[in-house]
């Protein structure tokens, strides 16, 4: 099954084309193309993502990326083709420039040998999501291919179950129930997946998401956006230098008997601590990064361990941008091996941690297999779409 996927929920414009082959207990995904344009450099100037800027960039980049993806996958076959654009005019009424580029592109290639078109339709920034959704709807209508709408967090979760090597992703059927810790810029949640597409939200953050806390603390430390990798780098330097924190930050809700999180108090403690410092030296920056990362990791682990105990999950998966964090990965791997040796631990390879379209294509494969298709005439972007 050949799947084209579009991801524009936040600040990456990404397209992926995968060829999925399912055998008994595992699915092999051949990566035929996965071009991506990141807006990070642009958003860095503002210290965060501005939805209107994100949308403008998606509008500028999406057609060139589609063309590139098809060409890389050897699916672009130059040939003048006429389409009935009256079916899609409405989808692009507010994006005349994009529509011109889109029409020129789609009129210049033979209908590609694809089985499914898929797109992230939430959660995310509404203008950014709508852009990808409308392009996907138009492709589905004009190429007459079935459409699948994917929840971005489902993409993170399912991609985390796969193992990526060079140009293939291999996903073995997990032992259910699967416990997922989803940690990104907008989400922090523990989700129980008792079977394919059956989710239960066990707990989530009451305030800031983990990635958001990383980004905000990084800003206080005068580090560039996005802050997660920067804090991680400083904390790592501190650890290799043998530094032990001489102060401690709170571990919010760590002892509460539930699966919820809170990170805004931790962020505020960092802020008060920094206010009292005479100056923000490099040494203090490292120490704050180290202690902050330790606090976050301890809370994430304690809550996850409690959920593993109470659910008897057979698999633990971590997904979302923060799962790129080296310390979190190491602590989880070590603790699982020691305390839950019977649990299979899965964590996405570097390329699959932060936002990408491969994860959307992976999720689309499993949805398409169960005929969970969307109507291209009505699929909408849902900024608050939730898994359960
Ligand atoms: O999943 P993602 O790419 O986008 C969202 O869906 O939100 O996650 C982005 C978040 C940002 O907050 C970023 O700072 C964080 O992931 N992040 C990290 C690391 N790499 C990215 N946080 C901690 N350590 C990292 N190495
Ligand atoms: Zn994400």
C-alpha cells in the first residue's frame, strides 16, 4: 500500500511517501520520500511559533515539497493532465497564490500510483492545520484516492512503536495493552491503548506541557528557541563535568496517586531562583538546566511507573518531540530494564521523535487497513482533537 502523508500542524512542513507491506506480525514501511522544511530558524527570531507566519510558510513550501516527494519516489510523470477544478475552487478561496501553484503542479503530472492520501487534521495551530487538510482534500478529490485524517498524537504514538533503519521502518505487532507517554510542545499525557485505535486517557498535564516548560525555562536562561535541545545540551555538559546540583527544584505532583502532571510550578520555581542570582553565569545555567531536567525526568518516570503497575501494560512507548531528550531516554531504558523487565520498551529513532510526516503515513496505513477513511468533501481541521 503506497501512502502519501502531509503534516503541517505546527512549524514543520513535511511530506512522506511510504510503501507498506504487512506480513503476519509486522509491517515493513519502505520510505520512498520524506522531504521536510523546518521553520525553526524563522520562529527563533520571535522566540516561538506565530500561527500566521507558520501558515504563510506552509503555503509557500507545500507544493514544492509535494513535487519533490513525488519525484524522489519516482511517481512524478510529466504529462499535461486536465482536471475539473470546480471541485476544489472553494478549498483555496483564501489562498489564490497557493492555488495557482497547486493547479500548475497537478496539471503537469500523470495521476501517481498511490493508494491513500493522509493528513494531520489535529491537534495543532488552526491556520496551519487547515492548509494541509485542504491540500490533502484537493489531492484526494482530483486524484480520486481515499483520504485518511490522522491525529498528530496518534502519529507520535504509532511511530514510536517502529524501528527506523536507513530507508525502512519496521513495526512489530506490540503486546497490548500499550502504555504511551506522549510528551511534546503541546501535550503531556499517559494514554492506554488496549487495541488498535482504542485509547483511554489515563492522565495529562494540568497546565504546561513538558516541551513548553523546556522552552520557557530555556528562554529564562537566554537560550534560543526551541529550548529542549539547548537545555539537554547544557545538562549533559554539567553531567559529564561531574557537577551535582547544589539546590533543588520541586517535583510537582510526584507523590499524588494519579496519572496527572503539572509543570508550571516548576517553571515558576526556576524563575524565582534566577531572580535571586546576582548574575546568570555559564556555570549557573548548566546547573539550572541539569536540575530542571532531573526534576522533569523524575516526575515523568514516577507517573509512568505507577501507570505500568496499575495497568499491567505489556509495552511502553514514548513519543513526541521531548522523547528526543537523551537523559529521559537513558533513565527510562535503565529503569524499565531494572524494574519492569517483562515490559517491552519502544522509543522512536531520532528522525521520528520531532514532527514529521512519516509518523502520519504509518498511522494512515493502520487506519486504511481498517477502512477508517474520511470524506474529502467534509474533513476538517480540529485544533483540539484528542485521542480519547
Ligand atoms: O512533537 P514536537 O516536535 O512538536 C509538537 O507537536 O509540539 O515537540 C516539540 C517540543 C519542543 O517543546 C522542543 O523543545 C521539545 O519538543 N524537544 C526537546 C528535545 N528536542 C525537542 N525537549 C527536551 N529535550 C530534547 N532533546
Ligand atoms: Zn508533535
